């Protein structure tokens, strides 16, 4: 199963070269392609992607209004979403109904809809998606996931809501008194930690990511790692720090080295060769770091080993 992020921008005006179009993802397996969501800036552009099917998470403009131009492939959505999309020019034979918590194979890929808290006017779901022995959970807009433990059990990857990093975007719906909107990236990291999910990616990115400086975003994630008992952090590039970033308290450069190493005792690994582990999908393993075989030395480059 292959994921291609066609768009990663939330329902905001800001955009950049990395976050240009509204959130949409293409799931490919063997020779089939399923497009998840089709927002208004995909209007009349779906044929460029040529999916075998389209699956909708919820009928907000940035997730479904691209279908106002119609489509030649089947479209799958829950009943409450179809109520909002009943005027769209989609042939009746191409309107496919998905039931909550009933797995459905679409173009050889299995989708199971889990209800999530996000909007009362446009009820949303997240999808547990399985193909070729892999499983992911995809939920671009979320406050809470109903049945979260079952949704995330045994998955290889969580694809979540990037609308806000640290401050939830919430309001209380008047009639139901329910909180709706978007939870934080940090809260979703907590979910993954509790459910044993090793990898997380965010899409549907809000202004904090789209307009924010990447170094500040990385700084926020470093602070989260330090607070959650992470022992070591690593990367496959040569520099863990962005040179211009300073420690907000001391003004020192090399923020990660100043904060993670001496203050939190978290090791920093650089220049890791992760290609083979990624290729073979070894996301969890025993890690051993040993020095090179130098006699009489006071220091050495690390020799990293992954026990699979």
C-alpha cells in the first residue's frame, strides 16, 4: 500500500509550495487507486488523478465540494454525508453507501469507517484502511475518535489532523452542547503513544504549520519529546539543529543540543542510514549504540545497530 499526499492544506487562505491544495490523499495498492476526499480546489481536476474510486470523510467544502463538478468513478460516503451531497451531479449508480464499523473492500483496499467528533452539521468519520498486510488509520479532522483503541489497534501508521500544534481549536455547539473542531497534534501523539502506534503523519495543516517557521515547529516537537520520556532522537541528515534557532530562555544557539543533551539527558544521533529499515518496514526494533573499536580513546563515533 502506497500513500501519496495530493494536498495537505486545511480550510485556510494561507498556502505555500508544500501545502498548496486542500487535503486529499491517494491510496494505491497494486494497480488500483482510491482518492480520499475531494475539496473545492479539486473542482474539475479529478480526472488528472484518475482514481478508481473516491472516499469522503465528511462533506465540508475542503473535503467534498470538488465533487460539485461530478465524477466518472464511484463515490463512497456514510449516509449523513450523502444527505449533504444529495444535490451534487453524481449518478445514482455511482453513489455508494458506507456503514459505520462495517468493513468494505473498495478497489482491493479495505475501508472501515469509525465515527469521530468534529462537526455536527457535517458528521465526520476516520477510516481504518488495510491492504497487503499493512494497516493505517486516516482522520484529517478530529476532536475525538469513537472506539479509538479498536481503530488504532495494530496499525502501522496514523495519519491525523494538523490544524493546530498545541492549542485546540474548539467551540461548543449550542444545541448538543458538544465540543467540536480540532484537537492538537500533541494530543494525537499522546493517543499514538497510548495505543502503541509507532508512526504518525499529519495532514489538513493549519496556519501554524503552513505559515509557521519549520524550526519553531521542530522546537515544539523537541519539547514534547523531552516531556514524554524519550531516551534518544535521531535523523538521517547531518545536522539536528537549525543554526539560527536560539534557546528561548538562554539565547544560546543549537537549541536541541543545549536543551536535550545537558538539561534532559536525551541523546542526539545524526547521519543514520535508515533506508533499509524503511524499505523493509521495520518500524520497531531493539536499538543498540556502541563505540567503534578504538583502544585508549576518550570518544568515538557511534556504531548504531538495529536488532530485528
